[in-house]
C-alpha cells in the first residue's frame, strides 16, 4: 500500500517538473523572439511556395502580388504572428504536449518525411539501444568491482580503482571517443570509424546482428570507460560506509556466512544511496549520448541534436530539447520506482 | 580547533593521492601565471582568430620533436628576417644592397613552400627594383624573381615609403615567371627539358632545392643555401626595412599547427588560465549559493525551507546538457553566460546534502545551548553550524571544479563556446570539424584532451584526498 | 570446573598513535545459569572483552591471544570458520549496544530473528518465521510485529527483538552489552524484568556489561569491575557491592546517589588513563588515595577466598 501511494506522488511531482520545463522553455522562446523567428521562417516558406504555385496560374504580375499578399495576411493570422507571443503560448504548449512538433527545416527522416515527430521516432530506438547497453555493462561492472574493492580497502586494487575513477571522471567522453577512433580505426584498423551499420548493411539477420555488434564496440567502450569510474567509486564508498554499520557486525555475530553478510546486509542496504547517486548522475548519460553519437556518427537523437544546432534548425532544436527532458524525466521516474522498491524506509504510510 | 586542523592536514597529506594532486595544481597555477604574464588579454581576438597572423606557418604540421622518434626525418619550418644588408656597393650606376640569410637543408625532404616578405621599403629618387636570388650548395645560382617597387604617386614627396602597413609577399610557388626561370635552369644545368607549365607537376621546391636523380625523380639537395634579396637602388640611402624569408617545413613548433597554421602550443598555453578561471568561478559561486541556501533552508525550516526545496527539486530534475545547449544557443556563446548557466544548474546538488547535514546538527545539544543563551539565528548559523559543514562544502567545491571545466569544454566542442578565447575544447572542435580524427592528426587531438584530463584530474585528486578528512568513516584506521 | 573460563585474554588495537591495549590480561569464570556482570566506565574495555569473546574482531587488530575455555573446549584453538559454524550464536550469542543499529533497516524484523534458524539449522522460511513469532511472544511482543520493519518499531520494541534474536538458537551463553542504556527509565525497567524472567525460565548463563552498577546489582549473580582494560575486582554481587575491596570499586559505589538519605555522592578526581601508554604499575595509582610505593609495580590478581579476587597491593600479594 505504501508502495503505490509513494509511486503516485513521485510520478506526479516529476510530471510537474516536466510541465515547468515546458512552460519555461516556451516562455524563453517567446520572450527572446525566437518563436517569432521560427514562425516568420515558416511564413516565408509557405508564401514562397504559394507564390511559385500561383505563378503558373496567374500571369498578370499585379494580380499575382495581390493574391500572394492576401494569402500572406491569412497565414499571418492563422500562425498567430499578429498577436504577441504570450497569446500564442497555450496553443504552442498544447502542440508540444501532443507531440505535434512541426517540421524540420534541414533534416529529413530516412523514409523521406520532414515531420519532426517522424524523424525523432525513427532515431530514438538507436539511442535507447546504445544507452541501455552501456547502463547494463556499467551496472554489472560497478557491482563486481566496486563491491570487491570495498571489502579490501587500501589494497593495491583499491588504490588503482580510485585512480581509475578519478581519471575517468575527468575524461571528456567525446575526446576519449576521438582517441579510440584514432587508435582503433585509423591506426590498428580493427573497428569502424563510426555509424551503426556498414554501408550497405548486410541483409542476413545473423550477419546484421554481428555488424551491429561490431559497430557497437567502440561507442560502448567509450561510454563505459567514461561513466563507470564514478559509479564504481560511489559504490565502493557507500559499501565501505555501510560495512562499518553495527548491524553488519551483528549479522556476523549471528554466524551468517560472509558472502551472505556481504550481499544481504551490505550491498542490499547500500543499494538506495547508490541508486540516489545514479539518479543524480543520470544527466551525464544524456550528455554522453549527445557527444558520443556526434563523434561516432551514431544515428540517434544525440547526433540529430548536434546537427540541428550546427544548422540552426530552430524548430528541431526546440522539439529535441523537450524530448530530451521528457526522456530524462521518465528515466528518473523509473529509477525512483526502483528506489522505493528497494528501500522500505521512504514509503509513505 | 587547531589540533583538528593539524590532524586533518595530516590525514590529507598522508595519501599519495593528495600529494600528487597538489603538485599538479601548482603546475597548472604556475603555467597560468606564466601565460598571463606573457600574452595579452585580447590574444584571442587579436592573434588567435586572425588568419593573417598565421599565414606563414605550415598547415597541419607535426611538432618539431617528432624527429627524435622517426627514422625518416622531417623538415623543420624555417623563418628568418634580416634588416641589415650583408654587403652594399656601387655597380653600373646602381647601389646594390644584399639582404641574405643562410638556410641549411639537412633532411631528405623538400620544403613545402617558399615566400619572401618585404617590409618598409624606403627610396628617395627613382623606384628601385628587387631581385630574389638563390645560391645552392652545389654552386649553382638561380635568379628567380624580379620585382619593381611602385613608383611615386603624383603629389608624393620623398622619402617614398612602400609596404609599411601591408608587407609585400612574394610567393614563388605557382608563379609563371618563376616557372620559366626554372625551366631554363633545368635545361641549362642538367640538360633536361621541362616545359614551364609542367614545373607545377614536378614541384617548384623540388627544382629549387633538388636535383634530378638517375631514375628521373628529383632528390633533395642537402647543404647550405644562400637566400638573398638584392635591392637595385638609385640612391645610396634607399633601403628595405626588413626582409623575411620563409621556407615551409613539415614540422613546426612545440605542439605543431592546425589547418590554419596556428601554433598549437600558444593556444594550449592560453587554455590554462581560462580553465582555471572557469573552474574556480563556477565552482566557487555554485558552492556559495548552494551552501548558503542549504544552511538557511535547513536551519530556518518552514516556508522558506519548503520553497528552497521545491525550487532545487525542479532544477535538479532538469537534464543539464540539452538545456545548456538550448540556453547557450538562444543567448549566445559568451563566456559569462556559460558560467552563469553552469551555476544555475549546479547549486541544487549542494543544497540537498547541506540541508540534511544541517538538520542533523540543528538538533544537537550545543546548538540548543546557543539558542537558549539567546544567540540570534544568523549568529548561530555562522558561528556554530557553518564550521561543521565547512570541510564538506570545501571538498564539494573542489570536486565541482573539474565538472565546470569539462562542461565548458563540451560546449566548445559542440561549437557553442566563446569564440573570442581559445580554449582546449575549441581547439578540439576545430580539429574534429576539419577531420583531424580521420586524417590521423594526433598532435592536434591528443594534447588538448590530455590537458583537459590533467587539469580535471588535479582537482579530483585533491577532492579525493580531502575525503577521509571529511568522512571519518573512510579513514585508514577506525 | 566452571562452564566458561577466560584466561589471560589480550586484545590490542592498531591506531595511528600506537597500539591501544583495550583488553589487557583479563580472566574470569562463569558457571551455568549464572549471570556475570562486567562493570566499569566508558572505555574501560568491557565492550572489547565481549568482542574478544565473540571473536568479532575489526580490521585493525594488533594482538589477540589468550584462552577461552567453554565446557572444556578452548575456543581460541578453533579456526574462524569452525568458530562461525559451531560456536557463534549457537553456543554464545550477543545483544549489542544500541539495538537501533543492530537491525538491518531493509529487512523485516521477524526475518532477521529467523535467519539463524535458516542458516544454521536449515529450516524452511515458513517454519523459521513461526518460531520467530513464538519468540516474539516470549519477549512480550505481538507476533504480527514480526512482519514490520525496524523503523516501524520503538526503541524498547527493537530491544526486545534483539533479545529474541539472541535467543533463537537456544545458546548456552548470552552476552548483553549495555542492553538498556539507550532507553528511557520506564522501558529500561520493563526490559530488565524481561531479562530476569528469561533468566529464570531458560536458565541461561549471561554476561551483563554495563556502566550502571545499580543495574548490575539488579540482575547479576557475580560482578567483575573493570578499569583501564583490566579486571580489578571480581566476586559475588553482594560481596562486591556491600564489601568492596579495590579503591576504585569503593569510589564507584560511593558515587551512586541514594534515593533516601543525605549522603553526598563522591566523585573520582582525574580521568582514566590513556590506553596507548598506560602508566607503569597499577593503573589506578594516579587517582588512588591509598597509593603507596609498591603501586609502581603491577599488582597481581589476588584470590582472597574462593571466587573472590582483587587486583591491589593493599591485600598482599608477592613482588
């Protein structure tokens, strides 16, 4: 019972955050005039297209201009450009919520549409796939290494791990990616330079999977090296702290075997704070996605974001900022669910 | 109190990690001071982003010390000026002044280009002419180029000064007149005929600095060359202010160059103080705001606390990079905006932890005692609560510094940085955009990243060293 | 022969300043069904003695030796694994100081009580939980509390749980380290009553560690007084309390306030010695009003009569 209620409350507060972000974003866009720019761009596109179309039908230049002018006026009122931005705001917010994100100016999806929703939807799985793989590897690594090292603080492995964590925290993901490409793709030539599949991709499903795995190696290695350091260190610190608690001594006093004490009394109790730190570090995963995909040309939404920035495609940038926030909020919610399941102390009565 | 400090210092200094961190930090600070003393503050806009300043450098060339490790040696870049003629005499009605430098070709490579720059040509009567002459180690002489200085303009009075604001650049490679000279040279000296239009295929430098081998290919002629510019003047006072000879090499400088010819060593040096500045400012302000709000919220409780908590909750739930990108994109990539945004995202983290520490301390007996004596809220916060959380706050501040450095580097890499200041992230951005990764320009890619890592690791090491002081449970002995 | 005999027990810890001599040559005996109290100030080594008996050594141990003979078996001869399998909790169990922290916060309390049954006796969970519920009843808690989490119980309830936990394998000896110091007085009384009831009903031997003499007098048959890592007096409760021999014991008893009467409680000047560098000779000498020349040498543990010991030159002993 406490579980359900807690989760509902958490879910609502995260939704609240999402709305805040949305409103803030829209307000910023409106107040700084960016939305005016976007709509003006859309307006001139439409007017131009209309003019071209009409030019084939109406030959009299004066009549043509008249018709275009009329069309333009109609468009201005329908786009809401004649009103100040805060009147437009609610409809914009609604459009974003319902994921009617408009069209991208500079990018088209693989299937040829330039609706933003399509573009995002077909690239999202690539990013999710990459990040989930990294998450799983990181989780296993931190459990294995972090716990092992915590049982022998001060040992050689422990100090090595501390140094590794320090270095990996300081390592810029994107630079590491470049180095790995330089070494493994340029010099040693065993991994590809980037991308998700070879061109052309193999048709046989087995070879396709293998091709994917081959392309996955460098990006995953980059992200794991860059992100596992802090995980492992946090796991180690928390486990060491928990291992000094009285109930651990009590568990040993009860004659429980050391392995059981380790997992049920130390790791299980350390899990909530480790999860908390994970939640806090989740932002780094998003950051890592954007930067790594850029360097590896991995066709996910991170690379999309980078391209949108480079080509100043405002509508796309706005839409992607929102999508990233959405993903972040969802991921946090999932983690908070896990947290509440794992730690009975935070449940509401 | 002082024994606590002494003990803390002992604990801190005990680990090798801390010692390493402090050594690194000192290195960074010393280099930063050196840079600030030796470079102007507007270095970015005045020099770094000014392509003309780098025009004479070889493009995308490796550092000089590469030669220590390779069997096949690379050619050093050469640039030398002279202001004083080595000899001057009267001959055939002209005053001849010889400006020359001596150039030694020591490796088996051809120079990549050769240019001559003339500055501040002064004449009193008739416009002089200038000849470029190369004397090779094998004794052969080439008269490569003749330039006639611009005559006086009507209304102009002597002394006539030319090429003062804008030096005159003579580029030999690709010049048709030079091609003819070289073609004749080859026919006369080696009895081989190469048409002037084909000189480009053979390579101007190959002809000037080489000789045809038995297999028909040109080989570099090693030895000492005498490069001279001869001024044929009508007045004995005529002179050239400065003559600069640039013979392009394949390696240059301490850290090589990028595709614009920029000396990477300078750009990298400038990155030190910038990194320190960004790191410290951001982390200091973030910590200040976060800790203050945490203390105030934790101690005051009630509505203030609630408000602070709500706000930090919302901010904490925001994904940093996408919003950072978004805001930088809207407001422009100025350095202070980046710092401001980083601070805006960073403070909630500290608030949460500090607040929970405060809550524990608040209910401790000595705080109660202070309250019962009648101490004011602010006094209690400052005198009793703050010293308890100070070590943790300090360690957090140090730990946050590398994060700020890394964030700025990431933003620069994405092209959102401040273009007027060279930073390591920017250097890497330029490299990546120009395909340095795929072309194997390791000297461009490795050092900036290593420096980012180095400066970030410095702070992380210190923060790690501080951890046992702050969290007694992590100390060596219980 | 006694049921439990400790002889020349030594436990030193490693610290940055040097070895801390927490348990410095401690010896005592315990009979079946008897309750021995270990009394002394904070830092005198009583908890460390318990740790030594249970062999729950921390990482920084400098020296650990001596003899602990339980029913003829020298426990110090056993390997760690043997000790864990045969002795720990099965024959000797412990109630820790600060029950609040002895319980794992993420596991249900009944489960924690039932755990040793599942591990040592291979019981199935359902059966073990049933046993746990029975134990809960025995210590005065409603059986359905077994399904609660520690943060859902009060201090006194948690203490009862911990006691139940200690009894689950029917051990022969239970060590209780300050079982009531974290509780308020009324709860304290309840717990003491529970302990007395259990003592009578189960006839277990107990070692009761406390700094509160009054408490010790309530439940202990015999009392050992500890000071600076050593036992300075040992005997039946009555004897030690009504007829204290060691100057420290005398001062200790004189410092207990009485409910009736006008006697002003005394205090002992000075502070306990630093256990890294204890003074040579008798450790109480700097604070003892009866000190004389011989006290510069460490006094032997003198047996005044059967079961009655004092570590003081005032009562004889050879050089």
